[in-house]
């Protein structure tokens, strides 16, 4: 038996931190879904390194979409961020960024070696709004660059669970995030597919039908004012379960950023666990512990009383999210204005 080294309390603490961050690696992958810093429950700008799996995807040097790091060489985003007429050589992925307009030694940039969009994606609102990006070379995990956990195919996140959507998109329809463009965050509760579909049928335009497909997930506030918007597409909807964060959804589409009765709609990542594993065998989705029960939310679509009084006074993100705070995260509208 090897003799124990005499490590003092300070050394033990350093050792523990190195293991926790995944920086002390001996052939083992860093653990997924870990946030080093405590979350902020008010305000709109995230802290540096707070969401280490968030990436910025640029086209011809301009930020167009978000994405989520899921391994050393793979990123998940939305298929609509990669029109067929675009060349992969014109895309870049920025990892470890906080303020897009400020240089940081924590930031790493990679070109895109391959884009795999789901074959079922056709247009806005259709199924299959998910894409895998292979980076031109693997990255090294650090404090500001870490992967998020992928949920297994049978994963279920309960209605009412507070998740967080992040991105650098517009803060209101056609209103860009101001320089230095810090990463924005917004806490949003999950809404059942049935209630979401009911909400989208309120004052619906027959010429513009909105169908909440089986591979979609909704989150947001019935009153509106807090949502994702242009430029947030493809970014993560991160949900916490027993200390780990899972990529529950991918920012996909919405009907006007932060509009009443129009929660944000995301691609449900767990619906594509098999597809992801088929293309990238080393990506192993994790079973999500079922620790909470879904809260009935049909009352949210009571057409006689659509107020969602439980919405927090202060939202976490930017766009139209927190109109009272002039923050609005409007992360969801983006979706299409690249």
C-alpha cells in the first residue's frame, strides 16, 4: 500500500477544487452540468464563467446564434441557425466568452468542421430544430469552458420547474444588446405542452397556425415581458436536477418576443437522445432523477383570467424579459433573424 502524503487543509482544498473543475484530468472526461458560481436570482447579466457550456456561433464574424457545449469537440444548437445555402467554413464557435465585445484570455475560438442538422427540419415551427456541430479540434475544459449534461430519452422535467435560458440576443424586438454585450440570463418556469398549445390558440391568426409538436418544450410567463429573442436561437434552456444542470431544451421559436400568452418554445433535447448518440457515439445521455412532480398548470390558460401572478418581479435575462427593469431578455424571438 502506498504511503499517504501529508496534505494540509489548504492543500486538500486546492486538490478538491482541481478535481471539481475537471482540470486535474488523467484520461477522464470532466463532469458535466456543474456551475462553479452561485446563481443570481435577480438582475439580467450573468457572471463570467457562470454558464460555461454557453457558446456564441458567428457567421461571417457576426453573432447569429447560441449553442451548448456537450463534449470536447461537439456543440448542440438549432437547425434553423444553419440554412442550407450557408457554408460551414463561414461559421465560428466562441467558447468561454462573457462579453462579446471584450477580449478575454478565457475565450477560445474554433472553426466548424461539420454541421449535422436533423433531416426532419423543414421550416420555422417544424420538428427537428436541432443540429450537431463538430469543432475543428477538441478544446480543453477550464473554469469558463465546461459541458452541460445531456438528458436521456426517457427524461422528464416537471411543469413548474424553474430553468434558465441564456444568450446574447436582442433585448426587445429589433433592439440589440448594448456593448459590451454581456451574457444575459433569465429564469423561466416550464409549461406543459397542453397548456402551451392552449395559450397559442388564444387570438391565433388562422393564416399563421402554431403547433406545439411532440418534440417541443415550452417555458415562460403568460403575462409576457420575459422571453428569448433574435440571436438567442440555438442556446440552452438549462434545468437543475439534484445539483447538475441538464440541457432540457434548445431555443427554437416564438411568436413575438415576450408577447402575452406566447411562451418560448424549445426543442426538447431528450427527444433526440438516440439521434445524438447515433451520430456521436461517445456522447452518453444521462438518466435524469425524477425528484419532483409536475404541477398542474391548466389554470394558466383560463381565458377569463390569464394573469400569471407567480412571475418574479425581477427576471434574470435581458430582452423583453423584464420590461419593468428595462431588461427584457427576449431570448426567444430570434429565432429567425440571424
